[in-house]
C-alpha cells in the first residue's frame, strides 16, 4: 500500500489502536494503585460487585478502597471492549494476515487477563496476582505493536544495512525490562511493605547480611516502626531487582550510543526517549524506597516501567522492520520477491 494513498479508515484505525494502548496503560496504573494501597480485596466478589452488576453498582458506594478496586474493574472492562472493537476493525480493514492475527491474540489475552483478575479475588492466591500483573505488561506491549504496525511510519520505514547487532541489543534489553517488571510484580504481591528500607545501600551494606541472626535483628528493628517481618528470600528478591535495573540501564545506554553512532532513523529519537525513560525510572525506584512506597510514587514507577517496555517493543519492531525491508530490497534487485513483507 502506498503511504501517501493510505485511506483515511487506516488512519482512524491507527488512532484507535493508540487510544487502546493509552487505555491499557491507564489500566496498568489503576492496577498498580490497587496493589500499592493494598485494596485488591476491597470488593470480595466477582464478577459482581457486592452482589450488583458491576456497571450498576451505586456511585455513592464508591468509597475508600472500594473506589480503587471498582474503578479498576470498570477500566478493565472498557479495555476489553476496545480490544474487541480493535480486533474486528483489523479483521475487516487490514489485508495483512499477520496483523489480523495480532488482533485475535489481543482478544485472547484480554479475556485471559479478565479471568485471572477474577480468580485472584475468588481464590485469594498471590501467584495468580503476579501472573495477572505480568500478563498485563505483555498485553500492553502487544497493543503497542498493533498500533505501530498500523501506522504510516511503519509503512514508510526505509531499507538499511543489516543491523543485527542493534536488534540483538534491543531484544536483550527489552527482555531484561520485562523480567524487571516481573520481579517488581512479585515483590508487590508477596510482601506488603518494603523488604529493604534504605537506598542505595541495603540495611547499611552494599550486600546485605541475610544470616539468621541478621534477619532477626532486622525484623526486630522493623517491628519497632510497625513494618511486617521480612525473609532473606524477600531481601534478595529486591536486590535482584536492583541488579536488574543496572543491567537495563547498561543495555539502554549501549543501544543509545549505537543508534546515534550509526545514525539510524527513526531509532535515534526512540533511543533518546528510552534513555530518558530509564533515568526517570531509576529516580522513581529510589524515590519509592525513600518515600516508604508511597502509592502515587510506586504507581508512577509501574507506569514508567510499562512505558519502557512499550518503547522497547517499538524499537525491536523497527529494528526488525528495517532488516526485513533491506532483505526484500535485496531480493527485488535479484528479480525475486518476498510476499511476507507488509
């Protein structure tokens, strides 16, 4: 399809896809607020809300923790409806089979996500909550990819020389970001308080002492300030999250330098946004600890993490797209064609 002759329906489809991505990010923020405030079970039943159809629950009852949990359900329902519309629109408006399959996958993902959210309430299992949070991030990445591949800029990507190294760096870094989000979700769902209360050290040391006597001393000190006890495993889980942040920062900086050195467009702008994002995320991570996990700070940390994952998905897709386009260009010069390119 010629970029300039792209029908207006495709432009509106792309806008709708980005709107769905924004709504998904809002849903992740809402879920982060629910977890940060510890109000995930403020509404004890599902799919109803205190026996009401959730869409008919009286607004006068939206108080305290119920407000955060109930609005999270409503936003989730909205994202579900938007995803179904997006998939149907893709099916009828986009001729590319792979893109239509992405829409079907998104519908499957949002249904599974809703079921997991309900099971988290009815079965009272933290493991389900962790998987629910991880799937939310993956779903957001999928919606961002759909928005990208329906955009005019995706169709206009020019062929460049093979950038396999850049693609590998982007893929590894994005994978580390997703693992970071998984670790963060695990920490939030397994422990209601901070496992480590200081930063950049950990209980005054760069590598915390987690022997039995040290843990007993730490918990005695935590008891005096009304914090729950912590185990050695929970401390090392948070340490792993800190080490992971360093690896992500190294990967983002590496990609930033490579993109600017090789003058790859549009990756230079995306790499700059990625670099700014990782710096903001590091500050928010430290602030989360210094603020004793204030709900607004922790939720912003979750939101920026999701945005970093979305940027990583876009960067990986563009790296792949440029290499794919270069391959198709090479085939065309040889008198061949590649029907996969779209």
